[in-house]
């Protein structure tokens, strides 16, 4: 008996075939995915991975199986697609997926056109909300806002001056003047 035949015989009685899904009736892990002990490694593995690898083939390195049917206990290989973790998260019903699909900020301003800003981490930000926060901060403490503006302006002038004198042979002396 081959490993594939052994696995199919061992897990066949733990699968209930419905009209669309193949529901795993064996043990479930705390996240609702079927789990079974792999006969070679003697370690628990998720059942949908074992069934997919047995019937379809190996899962490409760096990819994970996405349940297209959204039923975690389903082990039907036709309902499983190897995708990256990012795609899997964005397709799901998670906080990340909801945030990524939002068309406007919590205040209702659109995430589009000139109102959209992407921060260095790639997150979407609303320029209008940022402007309103800045206005409120300036109104609450105008002297601190003016001091921050002066520091910003001085740093800008210093950068410009450094760029002008960077090629000067006596950079340190020229900078002090």
C-alpha cells in the first residue's frame, strides 16, 4: 500500500461530503481547522493541507492555502488555492481585510485623489483629517505651533546651506560663516 493510498484510507471516514464542501468530522484545532496526525512525522497537521498535498501535490514554498468557500473545516481541494499570506488575509473576514477595502476614512473623507496619502509603511492616510488635527493643535497652543514652525524652517535652511557648501574645500569654515 502506497503512502497516498494509506492516507486516503485513513482519512476517508473523517470526511463528510456535502453538495459543495468536504467537511472534516475528525478533530478540530482551536481555530476550527481539521487536524490529523501525519503518518510520517507523527505530528499534528491541518487536515486541509494533508488532503491537498495528497490529492493535488505539494504547496509551493511561501504560499498558504486559502479556503475559497470560507469554511475552515472544509478539506475539498477544489475549494483551496495556494496564495501569499497577504492575499489570504485580504480575502478573509479580518480587521486587515476590512481596513484595506475601506473607501473612506472613519470621518467619511474619501481615500482617493489628492486626499489620499500613503505613509512610509504603506498605510493609507486622510489628508483632510490630518489638516483638521493640525488646525486644532495650532488653535489649542499657538505659541508651540509657532515654535515648531520656526524649528522646521531653521532645519530647512540648514539643509539648504549644507547642500550649497558641501563641495567647498573649507566646508567647516564656510559653514560657520
